[in-house]
């Protein structure tokens, strides 16, 4: 249960700033739904992933149409989702996508063709935005 993971992290580990951040429960449900939809491997880290001091990310790794993807989601209010595609990051061949997410900054991920997906109200639900982004990444090729 993702909520239990968050509760454990919040109960004394050093990875959350004070005061405790607002966790958006809908994002937890979205992570589970996307994991099931893509038959994805779900990992998490309470380390400072993406050079994001004090926060952690849930990372979904999956293959679709022969291409590898990762979605990194921080369920804390004010954080964006990140989507990356292996075929657009040839310099990082051999690295797991979880390692890429963990070690690179958000700015570096964006510079390597990763996409930032902002949580905003609008005509598309956030999970639909993620699916649309994966489709766009799938169609994208290196120049």
C-alpha cells in the first residue's frame, strides 16, 4: 500500500521537510492505476531523487511497443510528474531508468528529452496527460 510507505517515511525519516507536506491521495490512486495499466514495475525511493532535497518519488518502469519508459511521481502537493523514454537517451544506455531518475536533476532529465507534466486543472485528467505524453515520446525520434 503506497499510503503505508508514505506514512513510514513521514514518521521520522529525515526525507520530509518540516512541516510535513500535503500528500495528494488522488496521485497515489493514479500511480496504482498506471502500474496496472502498463503492467509496470513500481519502485520508490526515500532518498533525494532528482536532486529534490527532502522529497521522494514513486517510479513506474515499463515497456510498451518494445520501448522502455519511466514515470516518476511525487505525491506531494506542488510537484510535477516526469516521463522519460530510453530510446531518447542513448548516452545513458546500460543504466536502469530508475538510476537515471535517481541520479539526474529534473533539469537534466528535461534536457535529455524527458518531459515534465504539470498537475493543473484542465480538460484532461492527469493520468490522461501522462498517457498522451507517453504516446508523444513513443513517436519522437532522435535527430
